C-alpha cells in the first residue's frame, strides 16, 4: 500500500499527539514530521517533503497563515489543510488566499479533517460547513450594508435591471428619462463596487432584492 506522508503543525504537543493517533488509524497515512511554530514548520517541510500538511493558524510568533504562505513560496504545489479553532470568515479567506487546500474547524467531526486531507491530496478544496456558513453570512451582510448606500430610486432601478428589464421599460415604468436610468446604472455599480451586469444580478440576489434571475 502507498502511504501518504503527512506533517502536523500545532504549538501544543498534546494536540499533535491527538492528530497523530487519529491520522495513523487511517490506512495509507503516516506522520513524517511535526512542528510547533511557523519557522520550524518551514524547516521541517523542506527536510521531510511531506505529501500534505495539517496546520493550525494560531502559532506562537508568526501565524500559520505566514507559514502557509512561506511554504507555498518554496513549493507552489504544497497541499496544506488548516485545522483551527477559528470559525470566522476572515482567517478562512486569508488562508485560502494564501493557498490552503482545506479549512476545517476543530469543532468539526474528525472525519471532516480526514476528508480535507484526502481532498488536498486529490487537488480538491474542502471547507467545513460552519466556515462556509460564516463566509456566506458575511458576504450577505456586506452586500446589505452596501445596499444602504443607494437611494430608494436607485434600489428600484437595480432590482428591475437585475430581473432583466430593458432601459426603456424601466424609464417608462418609473416615469424618468432613459438617460436618467443609464446614469443611475453607472452610479449604482460605482457605489456598491460592481464592475459587470452579471455581478449586479448576484448582488441583487445576495441582498434579497430578487430570488433568482428571471425572465421578465
């Protein structure tokens, strides 16, 4: 049987021992290196050349995000799964941006960690459901806050554009000129930070202005 060689990074030896026991119960996995901080993680990665890394982001000194970034600079194909207490979206998005293949919280079922490691080895991202929910919640909240920057008229123009109404129909319905609708179209995109009409549709869905893209 081919064994996948793993490295674990956590500053608590007892926690690392728990990882080791969980992982070595799985057929085909073997721990080949351990580290307790970001600097040691980078050095051990270079020495051991593991197939995948399980890493906490909360480490003494430089964070796991920095270790992740440093390792990925050395090896752009490094398969790293973050396993952490952090359930918020900020750390998760930063970790994924830095190149993490998985992001699993320690409150998840242990099988989720194994799934994430297998996913990373296969080149597939696995994120635990509580983190996906946090990311989605923040996206929606952020979109709702940006919606508050629009006037009532602009909000209505946004809604009608998102459901596919042409400029002429919107102008007739709201009793304004086509030029007013077009000017508001540009202002809306600028105010809420959108570049394309496709993004405008998704923004309308995220804020609850429309349920799904529909034909009018």
